[in-house]
C-alpha cells in the first residue's frame, strides 16, 4: 500500500517534517512511503499511491504558491478517490499555519480527495487539520508528526486493503 508525501520546502524544515511523518507511517505493516519534493516527483509512485500527504511552509498565512501552482498544473496524476492529508511548518507561533492547512484541504476536496487528519477520533494528541511544526519542530511537535503518519497509514490500510 503506497503513501506519497509531497512537499515544498523553502529552508529544509518542511522536508524534515515530511521524513518524520514517513517514519510514523512506516511503522504500519504493508505500507510503503515515499517523500518527494514537488521539484522531483515520482509520477509512477504518486499515481499508484492510495494516499497523498501534502506539506508546505506557511507563507503570509497560507500554503506556498509553489504547492498551489504545482497542484493547479499537474496533469499526470488523478487525485480523485485518494485519501488526502496535510501538514504545515511555520517560522514562529502566531497563527497562519491552521489557515494554510485549511486552504490546502479545500484544494484537496476540489480535486475529489477524501480528507483525513484523525481529528479527535483517535484521542490524544488531537490533530484537527494536520500537524504543525515550528521550524522543524520541538520534540512534542515531532512526536505528533510521527503519530499523524501512523494514523494516516492505518486509515489507508483500513480503507483500501480490500480493494487491492
């Protein structure tokens, strides 16, 4: 079961968080995770992935224009019916990251994706929209990102294992 993590990373922080999420997802049996920058997307893997997690730095209170442009112009992958999830990084606490995640979630819904975050359904830690890490994250934020990856992978297996 393939899970793609697609991100744009301006400083390297978003890439690091993508790798932490991948660590969590890789703890689930029968899951193969691949992190990829929008500048180096593996279209074959992305097409075969049942789940795509998107990550972006927070820029001016929303997700990066690079992710927006990529999502608006990618023609090689059909996202409809795939499970989608999001995460964001920010330079400091003060808002914006949640708005960035909500805007990115809206984009995924328009693409026909099923969106999941685990919310409050899985108990603590609650991950309402997706994890947010300040820069590359403190230990608590990194732990939340790992747990998020694990939860998304579990949901992927739950939703798609009978279809394979």
